């Protein structure tokens, strides 16, 4: 069965259809992106709470880079736009799989290898990303483009341009941006120039008269609200998991469940415990990110693809603000592990096993937000760490197999000696 990769693509398509069949079209944030970009296109304030009927409390918290990415999809009616955006995300997933195969093996994949790479990249957070129509797929795609252009093509300026697009979710990109800046070394001027140019293009409408710069004040207010009062039940970062495990009491959880009548994954709570959690997350992130930068500086003459993949994963695992779909940032680490294991087991074999593991993990969360999903939200917080564990197991699979075999032989020999 492992020799029929197209069969797995067919099953993947059925899974995607199942998701769309059971999901509300307004689930997720795509309607928010669509509305904000529409306001921007018509020269209205995209960060105004009044202009966000589907999101009147949170506000639009994405930097203007999001308007560049969403500009073309939002030129058509919402229903068609959603389908077009989903198709674009499929293409970005395919491009990500192709480039990471090339980055990890040093060779371009043939058709069958490309299909297996696509299957390997279709992890549970990928499916959740399609469900919620998030901007995480562009983040992993542009991250991969930036790495691929720098490592495989030595195009540091273009790598900088791609890195500038990561400002849509800068909290996920900071570990990777540090790796890219240090990897460029003597060519860092080209890289920084490309990054600065993209950032300048993103913010230029607010300084050239298209929209007043005061709009950015509303963006700052929205970011402040999120940074102080947002409580997320599907946090993937280690800071949130530690804080909630150590400092959240049963009374806190009972109160949150009581006020969360709509059973949302995210809600705004102006509570001391939530404010303290967000402070803890930000301080811990700064410490961990500083340690990562220090490590990269020590290794600046020997930066490799493994560290780039690890940087992508750390973007989720140490981020002060990450969700279930952000786990797609662990795809590169999974590729690194699979290619190493492929020397002993074969690339197709590992991808085949991962397909069924992904299928099981995908169903950890029902694709229907109208039912009581409290237990699923709590369980999903560990999704990214589950994939970190899976990547580690695959990476050391040969060593684990040898250790188990050696242990079994010793036990068997001991039993034989007793008899």
C-alpha cells in the first residue's frame, strides 16, 4: 500500500472535504482578514473596531503586511475568496514540501518523492489551519522560501524580502529571523536591505497619505488588549503550559468556564491571573529567545539546516502567543528527522506511518465549534509538543531500535543462563 502515494492524496482530499463539510464558514479568522483588507482597499481604517462586526472585541491585530498577502484574494466575493484562499494554501503547502525535501536531501524530488513529501507535510496542525483559514500557512511558506533562497540559491536580498513578509506573525518568526541574519554574515547588508524594503512597503500607505498614520494607534491599542487580557485555551507555547499548570487553580478554571458561555478557544478576560500570565509569557519568551540568539552567535560559523528547522519549531514552542494551527512550523523538523530515518527505513515508509498518525491526531478536535469542546481545547495545547516528540523519536529511531534489541538480547540471555 505504501507504493500507491496517490491513494493517500485521495484520502487526504476526503479528509479536507470532511473538514469543510462540518465547519462553519465563519469559523476561524478569515472573515476578519477579509473585512480588514476590504476596509483598507476602500481607504477606511482597517483597525477600527466599528469596522469589524465579526470581531468587535479583539480588533484586527495584524501588521499592515497582512494587506499585501490578502490583497488579491479579497478582490472577489467572500465565498469564492475563501475557496481561492484555500487553493493558495494548498499551493503553499506543496511548495513548502518541495523546498524542504531539497533542503534536507540536496536534490530535487521526483514525482513520487514529491507526493510523499506533501503527505509528510500534511500534519494535524496543517488540517486545523485549513479548517480555520489562518495565515499560518503563508508563514511556514515564506519562512521556507527565505531559508531556501539563502542556502540553495545564495539570494540574500530575496531572502530578506521573504523574511519581511513574516511580519504578519512576527512572534513566530523571531527565532528564524535571528538565524537568517547571522547566516548571512558578510552578506547581511543585502539581507537586511530586502527585509527593510518589504517592511517599508507594508507601512508606506500610512505615511504617504493613502491612510493617516493615526490608524496605527488603533493597531497599538488592539495589540495592547491582546497582550494583557487575552486568554487562550489552545496555547502551544511552553510558557503558557507551565503557568497554567502551576498557577491556575480549579476556581480560576471554573470561573473561565462559567464566563465562556460560547465555548470559545480565545476570550478577553480582564483578570489579575490572566494579566500575570501574559506578563510571565512575555518575560519568559525574552529570556528563551535571548538564549537562542546567544547560542546562534556561538555557532555563527557553523549554522546549518537543522538549526533553521529548529528555529521554525521554536517559533511556536517558545512564542508568547501561538495556537493549534501554528504547529505547522514543526514541518521542517519532521523533514529533518524523516530524511535521517530514511537511510534505514525508507522515506516512503516513514511518510506512510506518519500519515496514519496524523489522521488520528487530526481527530483530536471535532471540526464543529457548536458542541462542548472544552476537553478538546485543553488536550490540544500539547499538540506541538507531541510533534516535537514524534520528530525526536523518528530522528533517533535507529538508536532506539538498537537499544531495544540489545536490551531484549540481554534479558533473553539472562533468562537462558538461569534455566
